[in-house]
């Protein structure tokens, strides 16, 4: 064990978020000793930590707590940074039982953020712009929702976080019958909602808070998605291409959204927003207590949120930036897909230096042998 180094425990170390969080901590201004845990046996070799333990799933709270306590004791862990929302909730609930420091919101805040319907209700009450939304508790609610939401399609999805309730299952529906079949398929009555479809830019605002004070924040726009062809909606939770943006409107709405569910935010939050047909952002969900999967994009653009979490958990003195929403450089592209990348490209002109062949008409694509058209 390295003397003088803080030992940090990263959960879900074999997954995408765990890997990117570890990569971020490798870029911290001081060397850290990183220990990982992973519940999926097959993913253990993917961990980038110095040592990785196979542990029970967080849904088995008693076994999970015993495993964490054992690792924390054996490795002299000082700080734990949970990644997956199920583990974020589990670690927060175990605060006081584990001899380790964290930087997490209160459990009641996590419960609101993990329930999109409750989040929507809190935001609407606070006057934060949100899409028109109705929880689908029974078949009659589908007809009511389609009558109330004039635009098409209507966005039907689960109201939970991944691993907590129905956390995905998004489908744009043009007809009530399609929505009915989709909810029935997922046995989703009471756990799915119908929302106004927002056709504009897909945006995200990530921020670090310390005891209610905004320390640093940045925003990104998602431009393309990993394996989007396998999702019925054409949108997945994982961006393949994104770019940092400087959007005062996104920053203002994002902070209002966080403070609507947490009067004294502490830790990292990221708010997802989408533009309506007028180009005005509306909040679709809030993720509390964790970084996004591609958190390394923010590190590349200038701010290390995982390192902020470690510093906050240790009780370090952290000064807010003079302009918190300028923590990251704008127009930094993060490009990756399965087994490729990630690659950082600074400015759109960074895509221009490649030779072209074939037609100069950009609308005419060269077809491959596997193109059915």
C-alpha cells in the first residue's frame, strides 16, 4: 500500500462510468490509490483500478454492506465514490454504518431524483420549465394524455432511474393504441408516463455543489448516440458525440432545477434538458449524487468533477470559481463508440482535415455492400 496516498473506492469499476471516473481520477493533481468493486463477474477484467473486488449486487443490502465494510477495512479506504444510481442510493443509506467519507446528497433528495414523476412535480411547482407530463396509472390515462398533449408523437417512458423501477423503455408514440401496448408490455401502469415530445437540442448541465454553494458547472449538447439503432426511440443514454456549450439559459434553468429538489445541494448533479419547438430548454430529469457516463469529456474541457468529489468528501477547502459556469472550455467535442475512442476534438474545424472521395454532393452518400437500399 502506497504511503501518503488517499485510497479511493470506486464502485461499478468494470462499467463505462466506473472506467471513465477512474480515468478522471488518474488525472487528479495528486496521485491516488484506486480500489474498485464490481458486482458483474464478467466485467471484473475491465476495471482500471489498482485492485478490484467482486462483491454482491447492491439490491442485496445486507451482503452489499458487509462486502463494502470488508473492502474498506482491508484497503484502508478513505473515500468512496459510487457510480450506478442503485449503488449511489445504497451507499447513501449506509452512511454512518461504513467507516468512510462520501460526498452525496441526502437520501430524500436521491429518492426524488430517482423518480421522474416526483421530480417533474417538484419542478413544475417551482416554476422550472418542464414538458407536459402525465403518469399513466391505467388505460384511461392514455386517452387523457393524448387529448391533453396536442403535438405528436407523445413520449412514453419509465419514471424510474436505471435499476430502480422502470428506468428506460422510452418510445415516441403517434397513436394511443401503440402507447397502450408499450405500457402493457412493460407492466408499467403507475411506473410510466406520457410526456410532450421535445424536438430540439439534447442538453446536459453538470454541477458541483458544496453545502449549498455552486462551485463549478458546465454544459454539453449530445449530437449522436452509441448504438442508437437498437433503441426504439433512436436515442440512448450514452452519447457517441457531444460538445461542450456555453448556454446561460441552460445554466440558469439547471441550477434552479437542482435547488427545486434540494435546498442545500451537496456533491455532483447533472440535469438533462431538451429544447421545445421554440428552442427553449425544458428539464426532463435530474441525476443526483453521481457523474454522467462520459464525465471524462468535462475533464478534457477543463474541470475534473470526480476529483472535486474526492476533495469534497475529504473535507478539503474548495473555493468556488469566479464564474462557476465557465468551468469548462466551450466547443470541445468528445467522440467515442463501442471499442473506439474516446477522442477529444477541439472545435468543429478539427473534423475538416480528412481527404474526401466521391461525389462533392454531401447529400449523396457512398453506399456499402451491406446497404439494403
